[in-house]
């Protein structure tokens, strides 16, 4: 009787396979393969998005560095010229020439410190708004999570 039940189960399994239906082990194997393929494609998407983000940050950092060097040179030259110009305003205040120069440089230096601080804060806020999470990968992971829930 036991042999009959076993042969009936095998016959049912064979009949299901012949009718176009796969056995449970085959289905689980295919599901495992599909999940691995899904994970591999998501990892590839994640790598591409991370490379794009890194490239964007690298370009931005390079441009900031070049801009910083040019601005530093310009700042130094302009600061000296403005400081001498401001020092001429103090000439009529009966200060000695070194004191007039010192005041001109102090006033000019404070002005540039304020402008530079404001610019640095604005750029910091712009970079803080840049998303570090790859949005397409997150979206695909959510879709796949829903798909896996519906399949299981």
C-alpha cells in the first residue's frame, strides 16, 4: 500500500510536469535564481548611481578648489588696493601714515571676512541639500520587496 501511495505521488508529479506545471523544487530553484538575478541587477544599479554621485561631487570639489585659488589671488590683490584706498580716507583724521594704513587694512579685512563667511555658508547649505541616497535603487528595492511579498 505504501508503495502504491509513493508511486501515485510520483505519477501526479510527473503528470503536473507534463502539463506544463513545474515541481516545487524546480519552482524554488527558479525563484532562487530570479532573486539572485534581481539582487545582482540592483547592485549594478547601485554601483552606477554611486559612481555618478561621486563624479558629481568630484567635479564640484575641483571647481571649488580652482575657484578658491583664483579668488585667493584676486582677494590678495584687491585687498591691498582697497586697504590703501581706505587708508587715504583716514589721512584727513590726523593719524600717522602707518596708523592710516593699519586702519585701512583692518576695515578691508573685516569686510572680506564677512563676505567670505556668507559665501561659505551658502555653499555649505547647497551641498547639504544634495541627496546621498540613490533614489532609483531605493525605488527598485521597494518594488522588489512588494513583488517578493506577493510571490511568497
